[in-house]
């Protein structure tokens, strides 16, 4: 594996206790995920993650349509969440979780809050676009934008330790 096809890793420290950080990221994803990064780009779309192994990660549109964008592969509240990332390089749903890259999010309690470590790998599951997809998610407009939104939402909440 080269650096060009290996996993990408990002960290943020949220000013919340681990349980609250997990709750914000998983149970309240619609409160912080950038609406311009949804399939519909509609601020009224409802995002959710079913917090059980095999659970669906979905976007429900105001008209009722449901789009699956991921599958929970494993979860242990409030320690980690592992997903099949079922979004293709060209922003289309990937129906088969086996053909999707993997995202692991770990939560570590720190003195000043919770450190979130997000690892996104297995991009080659997306086929010939895998390396370009990795580069896009590693760019400032990829995961950093999403994690900046998460951090801003965490800072706007009252600290709970």
C-alpha cells in the first residue's frame, strides 16, 4: 500500500464529555452535518444513523424519499462507530456495503474534552475512482469541512463533563 491509497486520519478535540460527543456525532448528525454535503443539499433533509450493527445511515427528504448513505458495521457507545461509507466519488449512493470504503470514528476522553479520531480507508473498494476519492476526502473540502462543522456544533453546546 502506498501513501496514495492508504487510509486518511483526522483528529479533533471537542469540548464535551465522551458520551456527549458521541451523542452529537451519531444521534444528532442532522444538527451539524453540512447540508451542502447531503445528497439533496436541502437544509430540511433529515439525517440519521441507526446506532446498532447493521443499522442504516440515511437521508430522508422532505417529500419522504429515503437515501441510504452508509451501514453501521460495528458500534460500541461511547467508544467507536465503524461504517461502510456508501457514497461514491461522484456523489451517488453505493447500494452494496461490500463495495464501499470504511470509516472508523473513535472517541477518547481527555482532560479538556473528547478527542475524535476519524480514519477513512479502503478507498480502492470504490474502483478506479478510489485514489481520486481519497484525495478529495483528504482535501480541505472533504473531511476537514465536516469535522469543522462538528467542532463548531460542539462548541455551541454547553460543556458536559
